[in-house]
C-alpha cells in the first residue's frame, strides 16, 4: 500500500468526522460491545473507504467508530481484517495507517485467543507482553515508505512496558485479575492441532490466535505505542478433550464483556 493510497483513504474519513482521535482501539471477536459506550458516535463502514477491504467474519461489525470514551477522543475498529480471509498481508497495514494519520498516538489491540498456558481458564484476560509470529510473513514486506516508518523497525519493545504497568495497576484497583503472557499468531482459519499447541507451549507461548501480530508490527513501524489484551475464550486443542468452534469463542466473549469493557474504558481514561 503506497502513501498516496493511504492519504486517499485518510482524506475520505477526515471529511466525515470532526474530531482528532488520540487513541485507537481494535476490538476482537465478540468484544465489539465497547463501541456502544462511545459518545457523539460516528460510524464509517470499511467497505465505503477507498482501498479498504471489508471484514467477513461473524462477530466483527466491520466499521470504524469515532467519538468520545471517558473524555478521550477515540477511534475503534469494530472488527478487524484477517490474513485468513484471503487478503494480502500488506493490506492489513492500511487500517492502522489510517488511524495513525488521523492522529492517534496509542493503539490498544484486543483479541479472542485460545489458552495454551495450562494455568489459564476461559474468561481470563491476558496482557500481552510479547508475541511470536507463526504466520511466517510480514505486512511490511515490499517497498518501504520512509515517510511512514523505517525499513527495519525495532520490535524489542513491541508492547509498551509503561502501558502494561498501567494495565496491571488498573486491573488491581478494579479487582480484575489479569494474566500476562506471550501471544502466538497462527494463520488460521483452522484451529491448531494438539501437537501444534504442545509445540507452542514448549516455545514459550501462553495464548494463540489468528490476528493481532500484523497490527502490532505496523503500529510499531509507524511510531505508535501499543497495549495488547487477549480474552482467553477457550483452552487450545488437546488441553481439554473437546472440539473447538467459533460459537464458544463468541459465548465466552459475551460472558466476560462487562469486565473487559470496564477495564479498557478505565485504561483509556488514564492514558
């Protein structure tokens, strides 16, 4: 995606909003209810924006939501674009670039994830401290736009340590137990095999999913601070003797959404 295409997309959105967002929030599967708390709300469908693909996954509304949350100007992605939907990895960069060029300095990424750490239970919330990219590709492959970010971005502090500490403090103050761990991205759309989950655990993964890593890579490339939160919606393959399905993901997300909404809303207030 070249800079001219990014600017075309940004211009379309700018003409339809009257705020400058400070914080971007990506809402994962079943976690879209946070958008209902936004005041002075303006929705813009992805498919209406030039160059932008549309989200095709159940549980993803497929739109930007602009407005105020706890006194801060925010833009939310109510649903994200996934690599497994068939889009080129570089396309996944555009939604992040749009938010960056609209003005955000901080990005909060959320997802529904399978628990690999056997100390987790469905319904846990996990602050992401690092990730492993098992998609084996990267949204920055191709010509680099130096005006957007460096050719070789540093990923040693992909998830901002100060934001993680803030999340931990707020969780403690609100009496919400937060786990902390490493998120592993697989491409999907299949769920992992028990052998793959065993491998991920041996390599240091605590949760597994099919998103987030491209978002974070792009965000760091263009200079954003990132906080990541996983909702553990199910235990990964082989841990419990039961099949996996997307319905369970949505059901668990719905069960913990009040806790999740309160946590993220308070974090936004304190950033």
